[in-house]
C-alpha cells in the first residue's frame, strides 16, 4: 500500500536535520521503526487479529540532498516465524524547510502489512488503517526527537520587564 504522511514541526530545518541524523548515527532509526511497526500491529489486534510483533530490522542508506530537501531512504521489517520478512516499510523520509522556523517532514513509500493466516483475512480497510497508523507513528516518533521551542528564562524575564509601567519621575 502506498503511504504518505507529513507533519510540520516548529523548529528550523537545520535543527531537525541535526537531530534526525544524530539518531540515524546512534541506532539507525531502530527505536523509531519499532514503535511505528508496533502501532500497526496494535491496529490489527484491535480489529480482532492475533499475533505479536517480532524483532525489527531497519536498513537505511546514506542521507542525501535533493535540491534543498534532505532525503533518508529507509526499509523496516520484522522477522516472521517463517523465513519471510513482514511487515515491510520501504520509504523515503524527507526533511524540508517550510519557513525559516518550521520544518516539513514527509514519509512517502510502500507499506506491506503483515501476512495473516488464511483463516483471518484482513479487510482492505483494516490493512489501510494499519499502513496509515504505522506511517503516523513513524512521524510522531521522529517529531519526538526534536525539542519543542519554548520561552527561555531570559526571554520570559525580558517580556515581564517590558510590560512593567515606566517609573515615575521623582
């Protein structure tokens, strides 16, 4: 199934690139993918299908620039009981500046839901929800890597000071 999810982060693209690439160097986005694939598995369980999520493997290629967009090719899969890998997410994670202080993160690719026993066929709508939830959770995990901007103590003090009425002349 084709998946495309995007989100906007209130952070400059350079900060987002730095954090995502640091996580890529640290664990190859393994933790992000494990949570995302688990989200898809939970959607199947909510629909009445049984089975657990197996260990996750993530392969990434080196990040590259396409114009001003940073692209990270990824492939995530779990090891099933048989020798086949399931489910698989083959996608590009793209980081692009929406404004000077906002970054657009887009996940575009193909998601293959886990194969179910013939006695438990998943309807198309369930498979679609699984794919969508997996992509949403992947982006949510990426967004969680980025600190949310908040007022610094000096910013808050400056704002309070600027709201005080001027001192009366003596």
